C-alpha cells in the first residue's frame, strides 16, 4: 500500500506530506479536474456523472485503493445532501409558491409603479435582489425576463440599461447569499456560522450589486446598444390568475427566513451563552431548516390562499417545485463527494502546506482556486463545492468572521467570467437576442466585475474584523 493509501485510511490524523507526495497529489487534482472539465465541455456529459468519474480518477492517480475512493465519495455525497438537501428543497418550494401565486409579479409591478426615468435601473436591481433571495438563478432569469423586456420596450430604454441590473441582482444573490446551494455547501464544508455568513454576505452584496448593476449598465449600454428583441416573451404567472397576494405579506414571506437567521446570529453575539433560554430558542427558530420551513408554511396563507389556491393544488405545486431540483441535488451531492475525496486523499493538507510555504493569504487562495475551477467547468456550483473542499483545512484556525469570509471568497471566485461553457451564458444570449461577442461584453464582464469587487471587499473586511 502506498503512502497516500495509508493517509486515506488515517485521514483523521494526517502526517506531513513529502514534496514527492505533493507532486503526486497535485497531478491527481489536475487529472480529476481535467476529466470533469473535458466531460462537461467536450462530451456534454451531465455534471453529476462528470464529477463522479472525475472523483474516481482523482483517487486512482492519488494512489488510493478504489474501494476507499468510492467510500470517500459516497460519504461526502451523503453528508452534503443531508446537510443542504432539505434546505434546497424548501427553497425550491418557496420559489414555486412565489412564482405560481403571482407574488413575484406583485412585487415587480409595485416597485415599477413607483419608479421611472433614471431610477429604473435601480428599481430593477432591487427587484432582482429581492426576488433572487429564494429563487435559483435560472428560475429568476425566466421570471424576470418578461419584466425586463416589457420595461425596456415601453420606456424606450436600452436593453442593457435594464437587463444588466436585473442579472446582477440575481447573480450576486446566487453566489454570495444563503440559502442558495453554493453558499450553503461552502458553509457546510468549512463549518462556517450561517447567520454571520448571511450578514456579511448581504454587507458585501450591496456595494457589489450597485457597481456591477446600475453603474456598469451605463457602460454596457454604450458597448452594446440594442433594443429589446421583438419576440414572444414567456407568459407571466399572474396573467392566468383572477387575484394575487398583496405586496406587504409577499415581501414579508420572502424576507422571513433571512430575518430569522440574522436574528439568531445577533442573539448569539449579544448573549453568547449556549445555555441561556433566549439563545436556545433562537438557535432553533433561526436554524436554516426551521427558518425556511416557517417561510413555506406562512406562504400557504400569505401567497397561495390570496391567489385562490385550494388544498387540492398544494401537493401538485410542491411536486412541480421539487422536480427541477433533482439535477441540482445530484450535482451538489457529487460535488460533496469530490470534496470529501480531496480531503481524505490529503489534498486539503497539501493546500494548507502550500499556503504556509508560499505565504498566500487564505482568502485570496480560496478566491483563486474558485476562479480556476469556474473558468474550467463553467459551473458556479461546481466551482464552489470543489474549492470549498480544497480550502476547508484553512478554516481550522480561523475566527468565526474569517471563516464566513472564506465562504464569501469562494462564492465570489465562483462567479468569475462566465463564458461559452456556462449554461447561464447561453440563457442570457438567447433571451436578449445577442451574439456571442455582445454577450461577452455585457454578461461576462458583469460577472467578472461581481467576482473582483466582491473578492476585494472580502479581503478589505478581513483586515478590519
């Protein structure tokens, strides 16, 4: 049995890795990631299968027995799905309720009714940020595209002036703010405090979305001055409804899990006594599971009933909401399996050694690793879960705030320069009627601005907190 195989069996007490071991592990990581990249980009294989095969290649090249590599993969997959699977499912149900009840349309129409002229891009970024809290990025895009096209046409705005702020709001929420899958997986991997990560994520997200949204949209509109395309837009949910929920209750339902999780973090800081009754209560109600579950249950009364949904429509709605996330759960789970194999094979320790030898700040290293995987695979989620596995050992001696910033650094890096290997790139291109060059000048540059600005803010915060 090789040295690396022994390390696989004694992962709880890893020994220092020799330079030869570093080389072998480095080759193993490159081989595993290369397999994932080639399978996803060239052979168009589903990311779940690509991650599974890439993990097996990683274990084989690292010198681990195949059965141990399989055990690491399945263990990581199971623990990841156990940690975030229910949260992703609850988020999907809430998003479906928000969309089908017309609640999302109510928020959009209310804000747009109060905005106009120069304030319209700011209104769009606000809408997208609020709507983007409980929705997956792709769902948010489909939901907001009709609004973007309608506003651009009726107001005679450049499509980029309206579209870029909306996309920026959705993308920033997707990469930096739980309960989106990427941040949740990273939080689980590095054992970060969810409430603190959420609070710091919002703090970083606000200036980031302002720079990448309303401000950059002025430049994007000059680079690519195109009108809204004359094409049929997807039908809005509320067009088929006789009535829809009110603005206030809808907004309160969306923000409820955020308020509960932030309240838990605040109580933990103020009281700082695990045995205190108040803190124990908030530890329960502010946990992600209870916070999201509460929002879903409240949504039955604030979203579905006002829209005229009876009990007979609740089960079909939940089923339709859960169906699209099967692929997401499998990808996230396989990413967790890949992460666990990285850790068990000693790659995490190798990254820790390298960071010490090269004096690379942990947060910058996390950002760079996520950037590299994002550019290679095109998937923000794959970049997040893989980078989190690689840098997880760096969090061992970090404070609570710096561990949260590590999650945000990974999330920021995972958004860097979306290009032709990213499904989101083609989604934006087709909906907005752009060519490849125009999409790169607008969408790809916007994603890069988000990544760099958020990454820079994370590094600045690390110096003061």
